C-alpha cells in the first residue's frame, strides 16, 4: 500500500489518489453482448453451451427439484446450519422493521391520497459459486424478497464440474423460501433471467454480485429496460483509525476486503503516522496465513494509506471516497458517525468488524461500490417493492380543486387535461 501524507497545508488534493481501479470495458462488452444475444435466440441450448465452456458442466436438466435441494443440503455440517439459521434470524429481524404501512392523507376536503407497497412479482437472484460460494448473499437477498411479498424468487448459481451446487447454497435456499433453483452461472444466467428460456423464467428485476462479466451483463440488460439492484464494482473498505485503534484489528479488516478479488480496493486513513506503520506491518504478517494471499496482494497494489491532520480532514476525505464499507476504529466513533454522508454501511468502534455485516449482524451486505454510495443505498426491503400511489376524490373534492387543475392545464396548453375536469365540474352544477 502506498502512503500519502496530507498533513501539510500545501499537500496535493487527495482526489487523484482516490480513483478506483479502471477496467477497459469495450472489448468486455462485445464478448458479453454476443453471449447474451445467443442465449436470447437459442435459449437452453445456448445456456448449456456456455455453461460447458465456462463452468465445465452442462446439466441436461437445469432446474433442481425440491427433493434434490433437500438431498444436497442434507450433507451440510450441522454447526454451519445453526450459524446460517442464526444469521437468517438476525437479517429477518432487521428487515421486518422496514415493513411499514403508510396512512392515507386528505390533502384538502374531499381529496384523499395514499401509497401502497407491492412486492415485485418475479425477481432473479444471482449467487456466485466458484472459489467463494456466497450463500450469505442468498440470505441477504431472499429474506427481504420473501418479506416484500415477491411471488416468484428465482435463483441461478453455477454448478461445480459434477453439476452440483454447494450444500450451503441449497440449505439457505430451502430455509428462506426461494421458489425455483437453477444450476446456471455467469453471463448465460443473467441473460436467461432477463429474456427467459424454455426452462428459466424471465424476471422483472435481477439482484446479486458477480465477476466483471456478470456485472457487465447486468448493466447491458438494464439498458434493455430490465431493472437491476444497483451499479456494482469490486468490493472495498475504508478504515479511519486514530491512535486508539488496534493495528491487528485494522489489518484484518483491510485484508477481509482485499481477499475478495485482485481488483478490490482498501483505504486506510489515520491521524497517527505510527498507527499507519503498525497496521501495514500487521498486514504483512497476517497475509502469510491467508489462503487467498496472492489475491489480497494484488488488491493492495490498488490501495492507499492516508495520513491526515485531524478527524475533520479524515471525514472530508472519506465522504469524497464514498466507500462501500466504512469502519470508524476510533474514539468517539458515534459522534464522528454523525458526519458520514456518503457510505454504503458504517461500522462503529473497535469491536465492529465489517465481517459481521457481511454475515450475521442483520444489516444487508449488498451495497453500492465504486463511489455509487454518493447516490445509491444498499439493498433493503424497498428494493423488492414498487410503491403505487392512489387518490380518490368526492364531488366536493373535485369542486374544490377543479379550478386549480384547469388553470394549470390551460397555462401548459394541455386542453384535454383541462376538459377532463371541466366536464365533471359542469355536471356537478
């Protein structure tokens, strides 16, 4: 990690140092678009073709039966089952609070307005398998989908070379109410859920993380008018560590994101140069024990450590960066948290590692990356609903508001709008 000292008044602005790793997406888009077009044209045949090419497995029957899901989940370690149940319980508790009934309001006598949340009928969840089967993400997506009232929750995940899904994914799917499970991964899975095939139904919104190919596929279907959860990029964390922080804790937090992928990024901000040195020393020590050390080392090449004058400069820098995950490993963390305006999820104090949010505290870990936290929220119950407005007017209500609407419509030159009111108000006389 490169160290940048911003304490001097004449120090260069930090903005240039906060750039994320940049990918050349032009050739990537061409490859992804070609795969998607073939899936759209040839359906299951194309899905199997690309599954064989990329995942080395092309099951003849893509969908798992309930019996197959139960059988696959049966082999999961009981201790892990207990952990998944506990995480699901906490995630449910947190997201249930987001189920709020909105009251109607009478904006003027005889004019009543209200809003109702309706679950999106068909949603598609993409859960990576590969080197890290993200069954935790399945909990984060399927639980709010179920609570929101989504009628069809479709899961796609890549199988191993024997054509099987990871037992933890199958157990989580059965636990949280996924309605259909398909052994399909990659771009072909996104295309299948977007356009539909003989086996896989088209959905109305697609959720879930993936590699650069999956991310590109989601962006392309969004251009076609299909909704996706949010723009996404590689995983990232920023940590503000003052002199009270524990270097080993901070190092572990940085590495927990660096191990996600070579294109991940981590940022350390501190008012204490000695803390920065100690953290980076602990990073090197802890790297030696990580199975994914090579991946983490590549990510650290994209990463930065900043030394700042004070907490105010630290918060200015962090809000400009708008991290997916922000850890405030400092004194008065709650007070400092009041200054956070751009972040996906925030972790306060020395005993709130980002890992707990990834798995079991209850908050959702599907969060905006790549600076999108400036304008986007993480996934929540709201991500799975449409909010429909209603209004109902009495004769009195229309009489009271009619002239207002007529005058405004005529001023905009929309005579039919005005006529729709005039005809009714004349009938009331």
